[in-house]
C-alpha cells in the first residue's frame, strides 16, 4: 500500500517490499532480501497435521494475509503444488499472523524481518518447505523524477545495496 502513496505523490519515498510489477515512473533500490517463512506453533498438538511424516497441506489450518505480496506468493505456492488451501483466518497484518500462530490457530506465512522482531518469536517455529517461497526484496521506492531532489538524492545515495 505504501508504494501507491509514492506513485500518487502523497509521500516522497518509502521502505517497502518490491512488488512483482513496478510502475514505470517508480525506481526501487533493494536494501536487503526478506525470506518468506512458513511458521507453526511450537507445539504440534494444536496443529496435529504437522505430526505426520508428510504434511497434508490441504488439512492444515492457515492464517494468511488478506491481500498483498505475501498472499500472492503463498497462493502461487499452493497453486504450483496443486493444493487447496484450508484457510482458518485472513488478517491485515503480519504481526497478527505471528500472534494467531503462537496461539495455535494454524500455520502462517510471514517475512523473516517480522518474525525476528516479534516478541512472540519463541512461541513459533519455522517449517522448511520445498520449494521455498520467493523472498521479498525490501528497499527504497521513489518516483524516478524526484531522485534529483536534494533530500531524496542524499538518502538514496547513502543506502547501500545488499
């Protein structure tokens, strides 16, 4: 949503995940990758499907973003595997996903940056999946025509590429 604010001119620059399609009038500078992770409650008891040797994803309750890049990538992952999602809840923020997963509501998908900064980090665990979800590219986004403005230019030049 923040990239739309840059495109409309409401804000000069944002730090955001790079969308799959970037508008022609915008420029993006990657700062760091942010892997997307499947997370589950620490205990398998609340999600018994995770006790199985091979996870039956069609039975696993999912807590997902309502929309956005993470949701697009999760939907694509399930589609590529030809699996139907068992959605328990759809929420508006990644922090809410971590909270619901920590309470045992199901399995979620969040960027590692969110998980690393969550006070609930020790109440969830990462599930390794194949193939891994496509990571976010987190960085600066600004209108290309504004890159010569002194403040924007100074910040743009200060930020190092990952």
